[in-house]
């Protein structure tokens, strides 16, 4: 049994970075994955959220690519010289528009002298995940003398270009922004030795796959490829086989498996009482940080207003909010400035905050894998957490899909002292975790159902 990072084959510089990160003992995914990466193997690693996957690839990848070379490729952004041809004249008062504002200065053209050529590339689906990876990588790079650069949408182009101008060993990027810079010939991926696909289950689905495929086509065939995710569903295994060569497999969590440190509870309620139940649940418990997931951005904004009206300190995160606002919301939640953070599933994989006491599924997620990722935001690093799922009568079907996926029943729990309205469906404890085979009669509304709520539960 591995008890120290030194046993994994990491060099002294990387170990100094480990100390700076405050890590003492490797987690199971780190202990199993790091030696495989250092040996040059392609890798598929699945582990539950909060188990240290980021360090499991950042540490060995930085060791593999080595220190930055003196002739590191640079990107130069050229602006017109002062007083030279094409220089902008400072607008005078006469040049103001009718409202007294100066005309907007046209965007300065970017001239790429030489594209940046990173030695390692990490592609991840969200800005928040990219920032988390950068935080770990930068801490280690401070000890190794290497450079990590982050490229993500919502951030200013000029700042990212200036960072690239100084060179980088490890490039961390979201797909859209990376493709933007590749199209401008600002990034050349032909020198990438190690390619990491973070949250591979999501990156290889139909939503992200076209962008990921374009990035992969720009990489050399000789690269080492590493796929990391909380789950590796069967639907993407064909794609994985085509991308990797004889990969090592590290499977800390099976598909659908949730963390043992998370206490799950199912709370049946009608839609119209969900806000009331959430307020009562928060009031009943002395939770310092509660993360609430909803299905849509409109729903998130509405819930934020309702909770603020009830006197709770709350903020919201979804893809329509500006990047700076999302960063402020996450930082305020992390520092205890707000007690409740409301988020959509787009954010479920980008919220890495220690000490989240409870996750509340205000809406049952339509994708069972999202359930695993949602509740994985609590109970991290061995700490105990709580996950509550509010299920309305019209959400029984997605609930059952979750239980088929995780292969376990979520225990039903009522909040003591709360008066539930009539019409909710309480799932019975005899429901199966095995999905029934479809038959020609499976769509019949009368088959196996009765006035008490059907084979899955009873009306209350």
C-alpha cells in the first residue's frame, strides 16, 4: 500500500510542489494513476468527485514534459507604434458624439509572429474547472520553474495572449477559446507530448465532441493521452477505443457509484412546496454552506429572489452570468459571504469548495450522471456530507433512472414538523433497482398501476 508521494516516482521538484499544495498522502486515484502516467502509458481513470483527480494528472504531466526550454515559442501582439504610420489620433472634444462621448476606439489587430507551442495540453469543459486546474498547476510550477497558462472564454483576450507571450509548458483550456486562438494561429499543438481530457464523459458526448475532435486532429499522433472522469459510461467506450492505444485502466469508482461519505435522502413533495421545504430544511439544520441545483437558468434566478426574500444570503451561478460575477459568487460562497449558492448543471463540475455541508437537488436531474456529479460536491476528501433530492410527482421517472444507474435506492425521508400538501408521491421501499425490460405492453398506463400511485409509490 502506497503511503507517500515519494513512492510514486515523482522527482524532488514535483515533491516540493506537493508540499506546497499541502498534500500528505496520495489518494487511491493518485496512487494508481501517477505511476502509469510516468511510465508513458495512455490512461483511462474514473474516480468519484473530490478524490484528487486533478493532481493525479498535473503532477506526473509536469514531470514528463520537463522544464521550459530557452527557445520557448512566443506569441507577440503588435500595436501601432506611437506617432508611426497607422497610429491612432487621440480624439479631440470636437470628435465627441452628440451625447458627449468619445468614439469607441477600433480594436487593434493581432499580429502573430510565432505561435505558442505547449508541451502538454489539458482540455476541460468549464471555466471553473480550468481555473481549478490552473491553481494546482501554478503552485507546482512555482517549484519547478515551469509555466502553466489558462485559456478560457469570458476572460480578456489580451491578458491571455500576454501570458502566452512568455511561453508555457502546460496549457489548460476550454474548447471554445482554444479553437479561437488556434484559428488565429496563436497556438500550435504540434509539440504536445501529453494530452489530458478532463471530465471525459462530458467532453466526448455529442455536445462537446465536434470541438474536441478538431482539437485532437491538431495534435501529433505520437502523443500520450489521458482521460479522467468521475464516470466512464458505456456510450463513450467506442470513442475511447479509437482515441487511445492499449490504455491502462484505473477504476476507483464504478459507473454510477456515489461516495460513501455522502448521506443521501429522498424528500417527496409537490412542486408548489419546494421553496417552502428548502427554507425549512435550511432553517432546521445549522449548515454553513448549502449548494442548491436546479434544472434551468430561469429557475435559478427565480429561486435566488425567493430565498433572498426569505432573508437568506444567496448567490447564483449559471452560464448566462458574466465570468466575473460567477467568480465573485463562488469566492463569496467559499469564504462564507453567502450561505446558499444556487447553480445549474453546467456548473456542477466546476464547483470545488471544501466544507459544503449539503447539496440539495431542488429539481431531479434528467441525466443520472449529473446526479452523481451534483452530490459529489459534498462529502469530499473523506469528510461527511448530505445530499437531499426533492422529488415531485412529475419527476418520478428521472428519479427511477437515477436509481437504475446507481443501482441503489435513495432512502425516503420526511422533514419532521413540516406539513406536506396532498398530491405528493412517496416511493415505496420495495421498488427495484433493476430496470425492467421493455415489452410491447410497457407503455400501458393500467399495467401494474393503481389509484395509490402505482408500483413505484403511493400518493400522500
